[in-house]
């Protein structure tokens, strides 16, 4: 079972939402507010593939410099399914 919210907005609300998204995104990009390595929820050159390439490049660079590498990977896919929602 998925706990994703269902959007029940009318057409006018959807238009306002798209307009606000466009203006906010434009403002963030123009003023360079987003973090350099923010890959999620961005257009064009910020895909998950680029995020993986960035990680691999960083790993290789540190290995070549003789640094010790430690990786920790967490799978949070079902994390919110265990939350007690009535509380």
C-alpha cells in the first residue's frame, strides 16, 4: 500500500501551482540559491546518473590520494510506513 497523497485540485489551483513553481524555480536559479550538488527535483543536467558519476569520481579521486574510504548506504523506502500516524 502506498501512502502518497492524492491531489484533488481543480484546474484553477493547478494553474496557480504551476505558475508559482515556475516563478520560485526561476528565482532560485537566478540567485544561485540551490546547493551545487542538489540533483533531485531539478531539470536538465541534474539527473540521478550525474549524481552517481559525481560520487564515483569523488571515490576514485580519494583512492588515488591514498585516503581511506568508508561508505554507508541507507534504504529509506519503507521508513515512513512504520510511523504511527494516529499520534
